[in-house]
C-alpha cells in the first residue's frame, strides 16, 4: 500500500509522539499558548482530575462550533455534568445497547449484501460510514433523507482544530446544524416519539427541563460521537489487522478473540487522538507550572503507545491483556457511547471476516488520513477479497 502523508495530519504520527514523550513530555506551544501532555500518567491525570482540569470549551466565551458544544456533556463540569449524564445513561447501558444488536446485525447484512459479490470496495464509504450514521440517526429519530447532511456536518466539525479561528465553512455548518436541530426539537415538542430527542425533551433535573442550549449540545454531541468515532474504529481495525500477518486468519478461526482485538485497535490507533482541558488553578504537571486558565491538550494517541505503561507498545498484539488504554477517555467523562461503539465494531468486523474471504487492503492503495488532529481515521480504505 502507498501512504499519502500530510505534514499536518500524518498517517503515522506515532514516531513524533515517541519523540515528545522522550524529550518534551509536557510542552507549551508558544504560538497558541496551549500546553500539551504526551505521557500516559499525565494524560490520565489531565482527563480524570476534573477539579483541576476543566472541560469548559473555549473558556467563558466560546465561539463558532464551541458555542454549540458549550452546554454539552463533554464541556461541562460537576455538578451539572453529573445531572446531564444521568439523563442519557439509560439509553447507553449495556442492556439497552444489547437490545440494538439485532438491528445493527440486520443493517450490517444489508450493507454487506451490496458489496459481497464485487471483490473490491471502499470500506469506509460502503460499510464503516453508513452503519453508525444509520444507527445514531434512528436512535435520534432523524429522517433517512437527512443522513447525508448529518455526515457532512460531522466531518466539518472534526476537521476543526482549536488553535485556529473557525472558517466560513465551519461557521455556516454550525448555523445549519442549529437551525436543523431547533426545528427538530420544536417538531418533537408537538409530536413526541420514542426517540432520544423526545426523551430528552420530557426529562427533568430537579423539576427543571433542559435548556435549549443543553438540548442542542446533546444533539451535536450525539451526531459527532455517535458516528465519527465508530466509523474510524471499524476502518482502523481493518487496517491494523491487514498490517499484522496472520491476524485476520486467526480471528476467523477464533472469533471469540474479536472483542479483545478491538481493544488493541483502540489502543494502537485510537479514533480520538486528543482531548482538550483548561487548568482551573495553577498546577504542576511533570516539572512545569501550568497557570490557571491555560488550555491543555491531552494526547490520548501518545499515551496509548507509552512504553512505561504497555510492553512492546509499538507492536499490534491481539493477545494483549490487560489493556488499560485511554481511547474512551478516563474518569467522569469516560465515553458514554463506548458499549455501542464496541458492539457496532464487533458486529461489523465479524461480518467482514466471515463474508469477505481473503480480505486485504488493495495493492497500491493510496491511504490518506482525514483532516483532523483530534480524530484519527482514513478518508478511504480500498480493500479486495475473493468473492464467492
């Protein structure tokens, strides 16, 4: 396979992470003023010590898409975070997620039937992208004709970096999303259904309904987290397995290993590479004093390759156990949708292994990472197999 490396978004950022862990594990970018942490222990601490490292996005005056997420789960601190999280926890319990398994399996079968006889496909376009988009759209009650818009908005959001001002495209995307979700919220107020948005409209915290910004924050978060990370988990899994000689064949003969293999994919090529925090007060990380109000980027993708935490960290090993990766975060902000992402990826991977014999990345394929420093995934993943 050929690798198209972008200087800004390299397909292989891991050597750079390794250099930073060795030479500047806690580093301040003079241009943006942001601090960056690269070692596992520091990343885990920044993600979990919410009293020291706030999740507030863009400080007290967020702009652009930051405004949309300003009242969402990932950008609030306790006690409000705990109250908001309790409202959606029931929709993502293992039991609730397991109930979705037959529908996810059915959707996977439909998508696989479209490509199984062809012998080649772009795995992102034909499976990894549509599957989670349909699942989260159905959970939220989004009409099927709006799914393409959903995906476009999601792609624009994850292409942003917080060190740059929002582009016109990002601003117009935010406006489109707000307009769309406000109309959807109004529609569900008058005609409630069994979907997640209707449930959130009916929910109360201490006798108070959710505010409109909080509802919008939930919608935006579910949109991005519900499809983008799962798309990339599926794509990254196939890439990891294809690069690891004999591993696809082993999983085919030992399907019980698939969940453990996915945990190693989450560690080795984390769909979320970094998370953002703000120092609440002056604090010391490593031997650096980080002042109150300073933005901090915790590099999950680096922490998950830290040799101090993982033996042979640069090797992909489906037998790795235990595997204390930070791919879903840590502490109170641990990803609520983790059970759903794991379930979708497992069902998709099992279907790929059983229905596409000889699956491999297409010879000479140009692999290019999507334009995001936060999310790690491929723009396309051309694969081939021997059709039945």
